[in-house]
């Protein structure tokens, strides 16, 4: 499926007929490309989804594989169209907290220690946990991730790393098509 957007108008059309035509002309190169790339991108997408930081879950639940065929290219990619309209957040703008989850736990425990009775400590702990979760989510999983862009860590870098695995397969397909 290919989606074209201009202003508020959006048109989505199926690529199946064009894909069949391109395959007839190219000896199946377009379908072969999509079948080669799809499992790798699906694995990257599922790993990103499982490790994605969650505050509301909106961006984690919007991952999609997008494939398109035009007269000049065949494309397969991971997209995340999630937008939290109220804040204008897009998935590619999400960063880990500047604090680790251990830092946030320590901060909550320090606040809790200020209480004078067990009931008071429990209320303080609950309030501090809610406040830190709203501001920092669950925190960065480790020091190496503090403040880093989540899309880059879980999608862009693994996709670039996967090229070393995919390129030989794709080159072999091109060589077959070229008759080399």
C-alpha cells in the first residue's frame, strides 16, 4: 500500500498490480527484495516495540512496516506515525530520561524517608512515584542510554547494522537478475 498526502487529503492505493508488473519485467526482483528485507525489519520492529519506553503506550503501539512500489523504486521501511497531538510529540523525537531507573528509585526512597509515620511514608512514596513517572517515565534502563534518542537506539542503529547481513543477499539477487 502506498499513501500520498497533500494538506488534509490522503489517498491510499494498493501496490499489488504494480508489483506484479515490476516482477514480470525484472524477473521477480521487486518481490524478492521485499521478501528478503521484510523478516529483518519485522525483527527490528518487534525488538524496538518490546524495549520502547512507555509513558502512555501511544508510540509503542503504532509501529508498522511500510512497503511501497513506484515506477522508480521498491521501498520497505519501519514507520511510526504516532503523534500525541496535545504535545506535538513524534516517535522519532522521544528520548530516554536524563535519569536512570535506579536514580528515580533512589529519589523516591529519599522522599519516603522524610515521612514521620509508616502511613505518611507510604503516602509520600506513592506521590513521589506518580510524580517521577509523569515526568521521567520509568527512567533510562542504564547509564549508556541516559538522554539518548530512542528511535536511533532501537530502530536506526539496528537497521544500519542489519545492512551487513542483507547486502550480500541483495547483491546476489541483483547478480542473478543481471546474469552475472
